[in-house]
C-alpha cells in the first residue's frame, strides 16, 4: 500500500505539534540513551519517522502519546541494533525528579512543599533512577516525569495496562528503598510523632 504524501499544510501542522513536545521528547530521549548526542539523534529520527507517517495520525487524538510511541519504537529498534556493538561507557549525567520516597511501612511524613522533590537533582537520585532495570525505569519515567496515563503508557510501550501498573509500582518501590536513607539524611522527610 502506497503512503499518501504529506501536503504543505500537513508539514506545518506536524511541525506545530512536534515543537510543542520537543523538550519532553528530548528529555525522555536523554534519559533513555544517557547521552546527549544519542538523544538528539533519537529525537531527530523520531521526528523524521513521525513526519513520514503523519498521514496515519488521526487528527483530534493525543499527538503526544502518538509521537512518544514512535520515540519508544525507534529507541527499541536502535537498542536491539546497538546490542550487537561492543558496550560503550556513558559519562554524562541525567537529571531526574523523584515524587515520593516513602513506603507504606514507614511512619514518616513528607515536608509540606511538594515541589521539593521536583527541584532535587542530586547524583544519588540520578544513580538510583539509572540503577532501575530498563523496563521499570522507562515506565516510571513516562508516568511520573512525562505525565502519561497508564493506558497511554501501555499503548506507547505496546504492553497490557496491568503490566504498566506492575512496572510502575515495582519501580517506585525500588526507588523508595534506594532513596529512603538519603531523604532522611537530607531532611526531606521527618519522623512522625505517632
């Protein structure tokens, strides 16, 4: 089946939609690749593929979820290709935000300013997030950083919603365990009186 060629109007519409999400695409690509040059290449490939297949995009649906699905598919395809290459060491750091560092068994309370965790970009937090297995890291990233719903994440990653919920839950629990001592030491949580 031959693809319909995109019109000049399609090009403008795609460009407007893509530029609205370019920062999120890049930050996600950076978290996935852990290298700024690879992240730029991934975003460029994503935009190219998105434009090539823009005639398949259904106007009025969630463009962000559609373009992120292309980003993830492009990353996965590139990842499988790169697995055949010798591993390389990445020295660049990626900044992450963490929403919650407590588990249910702990009787702690978070300080009242909920934005405190959005402003933390500490090496220990970056290491904790980077140490998560890729499936959990990507799911937590798409949910907690990019704000996608479970359903959208399932569509982006082409996995059932139950798997999405499981990966996010387990990923968050892993982060909680890794970061609890750090949060206590830095004073981001206090012991409750109870």
